[in-house]
């Protein structure tokens, strides 16, 4: 390590040259790489959370569609005592959409 001490007024200043500059640049590069990797990890975690929230929203939406179709079907069946094929078909389609969405946790 090469250092030069200069008298400046009442105090001293130390200037480091050559190898220290290279070492400092390398250390700064490592710090920047680590910060970048932490930022990337934070971005990936944020993206993972967003994807999980979107998946949860889709499950809730499709489940709500099925429940609405079920309630509609059962309300008519309870009131009239008849089987409405169109409402049963709507209920079946809502259930199929829920099943085929591949939104369930593994």
C-alpha cells in the first residue's frame, strides 16, 4: 500500500494510491453486485406475491360464480320444486371453469 501524507494547514491528509484504488473499486463492485442481487431478490419476491394474489383473486372470482349459480339453481328448486336444466347447465359450467383453471395450490 502506497500512502502519501501531506501537511495541510494544521492537519494532515492521507492519500492512498495505486493498489488501494483498485481494491476500493473491487470492493465497490462487490457491494453493488450484492445490492443488485438483493434488489433482484426483492423484485422476485414482489412478483411472486403479486402472482399469488392474482391466483387468489381468480379462485375467489370463479368460486363466487359457482356459488351464485348454485344459489340460483337451489332457489328455484326450493320455490317451485322443479329441476331447471338451464340453471343446472350454468352451475355445471361454473364448476368446470373452477376445476379446469389449475388454480389450486399444489
